[in-house]
């Protein structure tokens, strides 16, 4: 600490940002694509039971123009959602490193944000291990 003010750890902030960007990409790539498919098919019940028979191929509900930047963003986010276990482990590791770094330098805000992100990624991983998560993941992989 410098003169009683907590030092802001740039390294932990970058890790926290990486953790939250991965989480946002996962949410857009999984639940965003799911909501687009539900709106397109009109089957609101499919939100709680995502299957290929109810929602069709996930790619059919995504924007498809090569020149559309939103199509690229959704496509990359869907890739993160398809690789959720790799992204989740990376998110937890980024969080643990950021927690250790921010705790070491006394950055309370960085500590809270990295702790919240780590807990969020752990909850996402637990959700994806449930039957609903497995159904959503298998639908996204189709």
C-alpha cells in the first residue's frame, strides 16, 4: 500500500476483465442463441427443454451474413459456449490468480470482482453438469 491507499493491481484487473469477457461470451453464445432460436420457432417451452427436435439447428437461428459483425460476435460466442468446460476452467484459473494477486497488493475492488467472477464460473460449470446444461450443450453442438 502507498500512503494508506490500496495499490491497484493492473495484472489482476486484466485477469478479471478476461474472466468477465469469457463469461459474457458464454452467456451470449449459449442463452443468447437459445433465445434467438426460441423466438424464431415460437416454442417458448423449448427455453426449458432445448432439443434439436424442438428448436432445429442452432446455426439456423444465428445471423448468417459474412459482412454482419454481429454474426461474427455471435459465432465466436457460440464457440466459447461449445467449449464451455475449457472456458470455465480458464475462467476459474484466471479468477484464482486474480484473487491471489489482488489480495497480495490489497486491491479490495479487484478482489471482490475476481471472487464474484470465479463464483459465477463455478456456478456455470455446475449448471452445465445438470441435465438441463447437458441438453443445452448437446443442442449447441449440433
